[in-house]
């Protein structure tokens, strides 16, 4: 009986071992089969995926990307004795054209089926002829519809007499650093070139214009890409490729498409852009100023000057106010306010939140037209002349203050010096900055004229003048 029991136990162990082995074998085979039959791993990176190819995207959108070539007609300069040798020129150079035609190359993309095309202003500015080449090889002459040098955008139009492929405009505000982007354009005349990369940074300021707000990407952008589209992975345009850094690798810049969306309708409808105008001079908040205003970090925009009669003046804003919000949006950088104001419609009522003497205030400002205000400023500035000194002056702009590294409360710029005047006799020139008059600091053109009006004939005048990087005193008698 003991032997039978031992035999049964041995058989049970053998059976259990066999079943266990089969189970393990089946499990191993299932795992292996699952991995082998699963789709190719696209490559996981921090929860996202790396595209295996951009071919589908390129195929969908390339038809709406165009190549642009322009010509500028220039009169040939003939020598001063051409009239005495006209027969010679006619005989030997009769087939020579009277105009030279240097070429310019760029890119663009079709906005609608009627043939409106967005590109950079610098691609088509001052062009006498514009030719647009489609992806299928056809070429059409284009006409200029509108341009905006301040944002470097322009609209041209072709008449193809058929519906054209178009692009979809995306949302550049929704982009995140590290997102994939694709650039298509005409670098060095190589048509329909596709490059890919990531969004490297947002809000770059390059000094190209007053409304710099560039997207930076490492997708290859080269001369000829200007005006071409920057796409997201959904095939939507998120930027207009515009600039590169000479000698830089993997550093290209594009205008955010949301900024272009504000400009496009105005260029198509009226050929130019009308911008909102607030009427203040700005100063960037430094860490020291932030502490003075009780801020934990620099934020907002300091009002350095309020122009007389401007919307800001009528709304009660004053020099020294710290603007923290515009239409409910926090001001993080000093560049944000001019950009947001410029994108607001003329006549719109904007809400401004600011701090004064440690207290928060809100006011509403009805924006005027920047273009009209600029014309009025020029007229006013040219009229501010000191008759006894023979000098015309104007206020120094915030951009000049920043560029020259001078205080927002300092000086006036000389616009004209009369011949045979006391100022001309000592060498004062247009472009000089007058910082002091008889040891008194000058703040604005109105103060300069007021002080100069008090001077008597025969009185000695001493001016402290900045010219370029140097500053010196000029003294003369009236």
C-alpha cells in the first residue's frame, strides 16, 4: 500500500510539472507574439511620440506654398558726355535695355481660392514686377494688394481663373516650446523644400521693428524661405518664416500667425494697417524699480511720459504710473503693451489696470489712430523752435532713450540748426541731444523752449550735449 501511494504521488508530481511547463511555455510564447506583432514603436519621448515621417503633411499642404520672384527696374546712369556720343551708343548698344533688373527670391502661401497670397514685405517691397510660381510649375504675374513694413507682412494676388489650393491658419498662441514644426519654401531658389524641427522659443525680440514677437525654430530656414509658412503637425500655418541669424545654425525666426491674422484683413480691404494709439512713453521695469513698487519680480510697464492730448492723457494716466494689465491680460514684458495696443482697433475702448502710490486703479481708454498721431507729432515737433538760439528740437522717443542708454526724463533732440545762428557757430548739429541748459536738466521740448525764452541778448548760454557715445559742453553768447 505504501508503494502504491508513493507511485500516485510521483505520477501527480509528474503531471503537475508537465502542466506547469506547458503554462509557462504558452505564457512566454504569448508575450513574444504580442511584441513581434505589435506596430513599430514610434519612439516615446516624455509621454509624446516622434513622427516617423512628415510626408503626409507635406503632400497635403505643398500645393498652397508658392515661390515668388521679383524685379526692380533701375535706370542706367549714362556719362555726362553721353549726348556727344549718342550715335556711338546707338550703334553698338542699341539692343541694351535702358533698365537693369536685379532679381529677388522668396516664398509665400495662398490664403484663399481667389488667389490672395501672404508673404514678407521685404520680399516684394519696391518691386516693379512680381511673379508667382505654383507647385505644379505654372507661373502667374501678381499685383501688390497691401503691405505693412512694421510687421514685415504683405498681401499679393494672382488671377489663375480657377480655385486654388489653400492653407488653414492655426493658433500660434497654443504652441509650446518643443512642439514639432515644418517649414516649406524656396531657399536659394530650390523650390518646394521641406525642413522640420522644433519650436525653440517664443517672443523673441530681434530689433527688426517695433512689434517684434518672433517664434524661434531650428527647422532649417535660409535666404529664399522668407514669407513661407511654418506648419504644425496638423498642417496648420502657425508662423511666417522671416529672418535668420547670419552664420547661425538651427536658428530661424517666424512671425506668429496670430499676429498676422490681425493684419491680413486690413491689408486685403484697405491696403494698409490702422493701429491703436495710447500716447505714452514707456520704461522697462528693472529689479530695483520692482522693489520700489512693491513687486516680487519685474512686471508691468512704467509710464515715463504722457503725451499731451493723447488718449492716455484724457483717461488720466500720469508719468510714474505702473501699468499692470491691458484688457485683462497681465503685462509680463515691456514689449507686450505696444504690440497689444497696435493690434486693437482704432476707436476701441481698452481697459487699463495700473498702480499709483501703492494703490490699484482701473480706467478705460478710447484708443486713437497711431498713424494720425504720428503725423500730428511730426508737425508739433518741427514747430518747437528756439528763435534766440536758432535751434529746433523735439522730444526724445522711448526707443532712442533705450538705444542711447539715457534716462527717460532727460534731454531733447536737435532737429534743425539755423545758419549764422549762435548754436551753428559753435558746431551744434541736427541729431545732437541737449541734456542741460545752463546747468539745468532739460525734460522735454516744452521745457527747453520755456527756459530758452527767458534768456537775454548778450547772455552766455552753456549747453551739455550728447553726440553719439560722447558728451561735451557748448558755450556761446546770444
